[in-house]
């Protein structure tokens, strides 16, 4: 067996976050961080004590070294991050939003090293991981990265590993909306646990109601679906159960970016620890609520110690909701 609990893959970019609010063109000072939905989830799982392998590419440049150094400090195994001497590390500029609104983000990632990910990066050792987490971002980067996504998900599922999938739609990276919907749904059909947001689910399936969106993916072969409803919480459905779990109240929303990644961290970690799907959604809601209270994409993701100390208090009283809001199929 592998030394890894979880395999994750994708693009980690350098991120320059504005130190003051306003138009990015007028900002003088930025703080350097990293960004990437896939690596956010990997970091969150590492903080909870899981051994996570990270599969990616960075440029042979200072930003690439910064990305790898940061990921390694977070406990990720980066032995399978290739250094690309021909293509640069992608980066982004992010505005400062002080009123809880979504920040403006400008991407500089076209032709990046990570867009040249391909199936050649897959080595047998990685396929021994217990679980694979995938999103819809790598397949949007390039044809070769899309082929790698399909191969990884197919081979892991065939090997009896569990697979989770967050659509994480990035329409600007696709040639057309039709192609995005088709390819993302093909990938979702390879996953055991599908984790869309409500607006994503509506676009991808054509259905409005969370129950119908979930049924669409269950019919495609998923074992369970959790649909993120923002601050309201989440709806979940399996072949045997369905229900709504209320969100965790937050006094001040600082930065909404990364909330969905926090949700995925909660779902995956709880399910790998054999909690019920409803219990996993409770943890997912809590970590998602924690993420929006921090500036930065992954700064609010908790350690195992922090989760043990805070989670029970945060969701006390919600346990009854699992029964009170359970829906009959």
C-alpha cells in the first residue's frame, strides 16, 4: 500500500492580495500567498492529519519555488510536483473586499506549467492512495490535463479507491459552456461523492431543485451528493437517505473565497473517518463557515486540535436537525 491517504492534483498559483481596498490598478502594496482550490483542499486535509500527495507542475522560477515551499510547510508530499523549464508558474491578483463581497480576481495562468499536466505524470505509487479528490479545474486547463483527470479518476475507481469530485466551474477556461457541462458531468459520473454548489448544479443538470440535482448524479453512478447552499447550509442525498443541514451562523464574513474548499475538507475527512453522510455535512458546513471568517483562501482551515476544540460547541444543538429535517425519499 501507499504511504498516502489522499491524492490530490491541480494547479497552485502564486497570489498577490491587495493590502488596501479599491481598484487593483491603484493598489500599491500586495501580500504574496498561494491560491488554488485543489491545493486548498489538500492543505485542509493535511492539517487534519491525513497524509496527502500533491501532483502538479510549476515553473522553474521564484514563484514556483515559493509555491512548493509553502505546500511542503503545510505537510503536503510534493515529490510528484514536476519542475517545468519551458513554462511559467501561474499567478493571480486579488482585490481586498472589506464588506463580505466577492473580491475581484485577475488570472495570469494561460500557458502555465500546470496547464501542461498530462497522463505522463501519473506513477503507480500514487494510485495506491486510499482516496482521490478531483475538481473541474484541471480538466479546464488543457486537453492533456483533462485526459489526466479522466485517467486518474477512472483508474482509482477501478482500483476500489473512493473518489470525490467538486465541479468548481471556471467558465472562462472552457471553449464553450456546452463543452464545460458535458465534460464536467462525464467526470462527475466517475466519482462516489459529488459536491456541487446550487448554482453549479442547476447549470450542469438543468434542474432547479436540490433534490432533483442530487438525483441526477445518483442516477449517473454517484453514491452520495451534497449540494452547497451558501450560508443556508447544504442538502444531501444518498441512495438511502436525504436531508438538509443548516449552516453555521457567522457574525462577520471577511472573504468568501475558499468556503467551498473548506466544505470539501469537512466532507472528505469525515467520510474517510466513517462518519455518516449527514454528520459529514455538519463538519463540512462548520469548516466552510470558518473559512469565510479569514482573509485568504485557506488561512481559516483548522488543524485537528482546533477542530476538536471548536467543532462540538459550534454544532451543538444541530444534531436534532439531522432528524428534524430528514426527508423521506
